[in-house]
């Protein structure tokens, strides 16, 4: 990712598979660009992005110094289980 706060840059090094498609207007302007990558690779990118931007609260995770948060001074990671697990 670049250091520019307003943009995100993807660099895929040695991707296993990919495809790129684009939509072009009549004026020859690209109006969309799609990159297809394996879902598990996108999962890795998404998790890294959430950690880098400290967006855990947006996806229901711990924040601040709570146990399980990346900012927790104890470095403790907690596994959260449902209160009434399905049998």
C-alpha cells in the first residue's frame, strides 16, 4: 500500500491466478476496473487492511486496550464463543 492517505494501491506479487476486466465509455474513458482474485487471497488482504487501519470496531471486534485488540498491552488474544452454541 502506498503512503498516500487518500488512495489505496494493490500490488499482487506472484498471484496464483487473476483476471482483469474494464468498462469503457463511448468517450474512451475507463469507468470501472475489476480484478478477480481467489477469495482466500482477498480474505488475507481484507484482514490486513482492517488491522492496518485499526477498523476492528467496524466489524464487531475489540477496540482500544480491550483483550483481543491489537492495542492490548498484554498481547492477549481472546476466542469469543456464542453463549448458546447450536448443538
